[in-house]
C-alpha cells in the first residue's frame, strides 16, 4: 500500500503496563485554563503514581514550564519499563462520553510533510482556525528535548457515509483490546483496540477514496490541538534545517493524532460568542462594514446591549461564515481603538456582560458540520475561537505515547 497519498501511518505506539490507567490518563493541557482548582484536584488524585500529568504542562501553568523535569520524567518512564510497544499499529478507540454518547476515533501517525497551518495552505492537512505564533515557544521548549510525544490532537475527516472509522466497529473482534477503563473527572469510559499493519489496508483504501482525485485535496482538518500540531511542525522544521534530507527518516517527521469523523453524532460544534468592552463607535464602524439591523441578508448575528438582543445581518460578506465577516470587521476596529474583546461560551454570559457600560456582545449562529471543510477550502483557516468541540471533559485525554528522538 502506498501511503503517500493519505499521509497517515501505523506507528510504534507505547501504552503503559502494570499502571493505574485512571491516574495515568489526564485531559488535554489546554483545558480548564481558568480553573486552577481542577488541576490541583487532579494532582492530588494522581499523587506519586506514573501519569501523563507529569509528562506535560497544563496551559494554565505555562509561565512556570519546567521542560527539563518533564523530559527527565519521560526518560525515567522509558528506562523503568512503564511502557509496552504496539509495533506498526493503529488504535481504534471507542469513547463513551459523560452524556452516554459514543465517539469513535483512530490513532495513527500523521506525516508533518502533509500539514501546513498557515492561512491559505493547500496541504492535505490544514488548520481550521488561526494559529497564534506567540503560543508556540513554551511548547517548543518542551518538545525539542523530549524523547516522547503524547497526542491530545483530534484531526477531523469528512466522511458522511461513515466508511473509515465507524466501519471498524464491526471488525473490532479481529483486533486486540489493549485498554478499557474509566477516565477521571467526568471523562467517561475509553476502550482501545490495536490494529496491526496488515489489518490496515482497507483503512488506507477508504482514506484514499475520501481524498478523491483532486489535485490538492483537503483530507484532514485539525479540530483540537492545532497549537500542539503546529509545535510538532516547528520542531521538525528545525530538524530539517540541521539534517537536510536525512530528516525525512527522522521519527519527528510524524505526529501521533486521533482521527475523528466530523459527522460523528457524538461530536458537537458549539459557537463561541464575542463581547467587546470600551466599544465606543463600534456599531457605527460595523455599519460602514455592511452590518444592517434586520434579517435582509443571509449572514445573521445577534447584537446584545444592556441585555437586549437584536438581529442584524451583513450586506457585505467578506468570509463564507458570519463569524468570519464579523471577525474581519472587529479586527479592523480593534487595531485602531483601545477596546478589548473576549470570547464567550454561552449566550447567557454574553447578555450578562453586555450590561456593562460601553459593552457590546455578539451572539453567533451555530455552524453546521457540513460547512467546515468547504469553508476551510474557501477561506483558509477560520478566525480564532470560531467553534468549540464539546465540553472540556469530552476533550481528548493523554494516553498513548510515541518516541520522537532519533
């Protein structure tokens, strides 16, 4: 099988053995950033047990990053036999979420040669939202000296007929179950089934069919963990500068990710709203940008002032989605004012914050899943904070590892 067309490979996957799996597996580092009590509770629960908590840095604590300690712990775990190796494998995942829905996924190695996070990229794998370069250095500092990586990255495929991942459930008796346990903190239950390389042919064929015959297809869209994937790309780029063509055989060329079908019923897209403080003259500028009160045009939003919501629409569209047209206009306004913007989950919070003087809220419509891939193709990476994929406790938990040193 020629994997070049699809850029997704079986890998040498490390999973812990003789370990309390509930203490081992913790949620992605970019969750609960404003809730230090969550991470304090997790640290108390984990205690001295081996855990992925000790192999990463919660984003809430990035200013106190101790990359040397993290990398030393990785080496200690490797030396002490914490892991066993699944050779040339993928892992089929069934995750039962807190609400009882089941989300299925597929762990494998994504070729970073096929990924570009820059706006306007035409690569096989693209970012769905803008990458903030300032967020990369602390992550790069950890990864550059790390012998291991752990995925919390969820990469989406557009498979409305459920031919790739969901189809594996009928075959799961052919695969070896390698873990089955309850995750901590409302994480639900996770089961993993190892798929040997010789069992992967049909997966590759179906991914190739999704790619189709387009010259520059979009096969993968990064749903969660874009900054972690961008970090892996940046580190690999530095290795290429040092090694030249020899870097093509370096393990850091690949990054372990979980593929998820964007059409999974358990995958929920929730809009992320905006609130602008000190918003003097904002509405007047938005009107100049084509925003009109009423529903005369397809791209509609709700404007909230003093808790009162009114419907407005854009007569001039500058992006495929209303959130993109709005964000373009807001960015122009923010660049020439002293206003501040915040991104909010939940319309009721926007209403509450809009009670402040000179505060204006913007409630965005839901984005249909079927819109994601066409929008990324049309507009490139979406504005930052366009949508969220479910609740924090439903995000990817760290579990599997892979060696990335030479």
